[in-house]
């Protein structure tokens, strides 16, 4: 499998080894080739496209190209965001994803009970609704909650003790919309569940690999 990791919209880069060396290494071991690509048109030569924390807005033409790819070309496109619309990323992602049924809310999520390192924004959750055979519990730091339409399936939620700034308990953290042509759109409320801090904690490695591949995989 080949993955295009976008550097077209000022994303967090895979080549930043301090944050993402683990993901690059573990993917490579499993035959997943992740290539950092700075040309927007070239992204669509790969099976999977990742926009990890895009800080630059998408043009109308780019939005249309992404929609065409998931609806008509069988591409899997993954967007990741961050809490409270930092750097405008929630809004930038939503401009692309909301018309397809998934909105990133400009809020944070905290859990005083299920969290790590004394930080209620570093969520731990067992509310895994997809990939549950291999993934039992994940750490999901500094997420934004998602709002989804009826055609969207939920992949991950916070625990019942997790609460969004808007007052929603057990908010949606990761969601996916599949299209009849075989393509899919995945939106993650956190962009750092697969960085070097999180990847080797709990079941984050198989979770991250499953997000990339669209199927359950072993660690």
C-alpha cells in the first residue's frame, strides 16, 4: 500500500522525525510506503491521502478534487485536527469534510477520570466501535469533537466521563464515511494519536495502522 502524506497545506510533516519517526518505521515494516508529497495533484496517484493538521485553507478546486477522489476514484482520504480550532485547523478541515457529512467542532474534550499524566485533555478511551478485535483502548490527546450525519459510521468515542466544551458526553472522536465506489473519508479529532508520544501506548499502533488501511490489522 502507498500513502501520500500531504505537505501541500502546511501540515505536520512525516519527515519531522521527532514526532513521526515511529509511524514511518512501523508502517514500512508492514509494507506500507508513506511518501511526503508537496504537489497537490500528485497526492491522488496514491491509494490513501493524509492531511495531518492542515493550516492552509483549501481552494474550491481542491475541495472538489478531494470529493471526486473519494466518491469516484476509490481513494481513502484522512483528515486530522486538534482541539479548540487551534490555528484554524478545525474550520479548515470542516470546509472540506462537512459537505460530506463530518464536521470538526471548534471545541475541546476533557476527561477527568480516563486520562494520562494528570492532563484531562490526554484522553484514554475504550469506546472503540470499529477495529475492536485488535484495538481495546487508545490514548487520544487533545481532540476536537465531531458532528456527523446519518450516513457516517463512528469509529471512536470518548468514555462516558469525557465531555466536550459544548456539554456533550462521550463525544465522537473519529468517524468515517464510505462511498459506493469504494472510497472513504476519515476524520480524526486529534492529529497526535499517532505521534511518538502516543503510538506505542495502549493499542494506538494497531489503531493507527487500521486508520491508514481501512481494515483491522495486528500491531
